[in-house]
């Protein structure tokens, strides 16, 4: 199978029929073999009824229904597990992403040998203040911190090589950072392509202000897990030692000052407090490192590495 299209949806009943027939037209015009996996993320409207009707009409449609709303990341993760195509396209269900982009994305990823081609909503039809401006800031910060420089990291429309989606796990709000996760997993050929974007035709956006907070917390987790997930002591131990040695140095100095030069009023010296706090925090960091190591040792995938190829077996 050439392409799996994965579409997470949450209360999008109005858009689905139009979206599916549009995808079907594009796919058959280009003679692709394909499947479309619709993941109903606990919709409370009639989305699932619409999905089942579409499935009965068209054999290429497959549906997965969550019992409750788990979020876009969870939906994508399930879709990734189910996908059978050589290349995987993700797309939003609200008709903001155009299925007409599928052939050119497919051509670009195959000919360029890329791991990911990410869509870039160069001309975007969303609210400037609540969506476009925050998105610029967010893409800038993420690029700086992760080293993955994309104009539109969180674009719903992307194409992946199958191996990429099999090697990563998305949860929380991490769908915003899939290229970063992919980079940590070892997939470095990541590029972008300007794509057509439309205003939302039906319904409302499913993401509110919480996305700012959760989004940045998840970025922090990704960067930490990516770098130190398999060796937490390397970061906690280093900083624990530095802070502890600083505290110890201060206390040695204070002890010499007291006994050799008879300086009193120890508790009135700010340095005294810096010394105590450094010793305590240093020990705490070290302990966090040991705990982290214990947890890593017990985790099932502590020795899981992504293997690209094996020959001669
Ligand atoms: N979505 C989902 N689960 C959620 C929230 C959103 O599956 O909890 C889907 C939603 O139905 C849509 C896509 O994720 O297909 C993008 O959501 P939306 O269009 O609301 O985001 P925006 O375009 O406003 O950033
Ligand atoms: Mg949308």
C-alpha cells in the first residue's frame, strides 16, 4: 500500500463526508493504493455515525473510536500503530488542510528521500492574535531549543516515512513536536513545503489557551527525555555536584573565618544561607539523579534502540 491517511477528529460531523470524497477523488486520479484511518477522539456529536456510514460506502475508510476524548496526540498515536502504507499522511478533519496537497507531498518525500515533509501554512487563515502570532513565537522558541528549524512545526498536514511513525510515541500535547521527537529518534532528513490552508468551514477550534502552558511543558519533557532519558544521572549528578561543592566551599571558608580569625555573627552573613541552601539543593539533585536511574533501569524499553538496517543475518 502506498499511502495511509490518518485523520484525528473530535466533533467534526459536518466536514467528514466532503473530506472523504475529496480524498477519494485525489487518490484515484493519481492511482495510489491507500487507506484512510479516521480516529474519533470521543466525539459527542454524530461523528461516529458519519464515520460508519462512510465506511460502509467506501472500502478504503477505516474507523477507530475512543471511548472518551483523549486528545489529538493519542488519536495520532493509535493511527500510527494501525497504518499499513509505505508513507503516512496526517491531516486535520476540519477541511483546513487540502487533500490536493497529497500528490506533491508524496512526490517530494519519495524523490528527496526525506523522513518527514512537514506542511507550512505560509498564508494562514486563522485569527491573527490568538493563533498566528503565538504560533510564530512558538516556532521560534522550539527551533532554538530543539535545533529543528521549521516555520510551522505543528501543521496538521505532514507526510512521514513509515519507519518514522513506527519509532516514535506521541502522548499529551506532543503532536506539536513530532519533528523534534523524530529527530531524537534519529531521523534527521526533515524538510517543509508550503501548503494551501483554508479557514475553518464548520464548527470551532478544539484548542484553547491551555495549549500554551501544556505545549511548553511538553517541549521541556521532550528535550529532557530526548537528551537524558536513558542517563538521568548525567544531568542531575553534574548539577548536584556543582551545587554541593559550591556549598561545601562556602562552609569551609566560613569555618576558617570563624576559628582562625574569630569572626562572629555567622547567621547575619548572607553567605551562610547560600552555603546551607547549596548543600541541601546539591544533595537533592543527586538524589533525583539516583531515583531517575532506578526508574530507567526498571523501564521496559531501557535497552530499546532504533535500528535502521541489519544485513547478513
Ligand atoms: N482533535 C482531536 N482531539 C482533540 C482536539 C482536536 O482529534 O481533543 C482534532 C480536530 O478534530 C481536528 C484536529 O485535531 O481534526 C485539529 O484541531 P483544530 O482544527 O481544532 O485545531 P486548530 O486548527 O484550531 O489549531
Ligand atoms: Mg483546524
